[in-house]
């Protein structure tokens, strides 16, 4: 789950950030609606936390951000500043929404079949196919591959993958080296046809691509 916070008070985002960590979610911040369309296209957020005062200064940025996107995020409007969100009803409302959204997203991903090139990922059965050969993966490797497929052709950082796979239990002991081990095992299980699907970006993370598009 990825959350974009648009709020004039950066202290507000620091409070939101702690909630995101509790839910194993990633987040980004910007102080106004300027450039919102670019951020929505680049990040594909599942939720936008939006300060109501930003709407008073809206010159069409909000509508423009979604005019080319059929996948609309949930929008949470707030009038609270960074000083008052810490221990109040607004924090509880947002916490409840994050919990509900996380459950719904996980349910959707479990039942959805994702396809990248010849690679198909069946969330409901936790199995993967290249062409017609199906392989059942261990849970950790399946979650890694599924998250890469959800974000196909986009860089997924080591930190994001660690958070997705191990959630709140991710610690400094779980390093990019551990991810490298699981990626190696994935390649071994799925065979040589899969080798070119996962590209490592040195020091940053991984990208899942359709190698046939590289021709």
C-alpha cells in the first residue's frame, strides 16, 4: 500500500508516517497540489491524504491528476494540522481507513491473476506460470514476485520489498543480501525462461520487466 500526503504542514506527514509504518505501507509527501498529476502518474498511490485548505487553492490540478487514469485512489480529506493530529479523532479515523484499505488491497491481490510477458501470477493459489508450466512458490518468494509484478517496469527499492515481505518485523538484520538470496532461488525454481524477467538495479532494488519488450 502506498500513500501520498498533500499537506502544507510537514509535521502532519511525520505523524502520518508513523501510521504508515504501523501498517507496513510506503509513503511520500508534497506541500501543495502543484505537480500532483506527475506524482500520481509516477507513484500510483492507493490513498491520497489531502488537506482541505489545498482545495481552496486548486486551479484544476486535482481533476487534472486523474483525467488520464482509470485507477482512482481513495482520497482522505483532513482539516487537521501537524500539531493536533498526534492524539485525536483524526488519527484514529486515518488509522482505521489504512487498516481497511490494507485488507481490501490484500484480498484483491490474492485473487487477481497478474501477467507480465509470458509470466502469470495467480494470487489465489500462490502459484506462477511461464507459458503453461505452473510452479508453486514458498510464501516469501511468492510475495516478492507478486509485488514486483504489481509494479512491473518500475523500480522497487530494497526497503520497500523488505517491508512488503516481512512487514513490521523487518529489521536491519534483513538486508538486501537476503533479498538477493530469495531472488536467486526464484530464478532457480522458475528456470532459465525467467532469468531475464527480474533486473537488479545495483544498490537500489529490482525491476520486473517483459524481456520480449527489450528487443
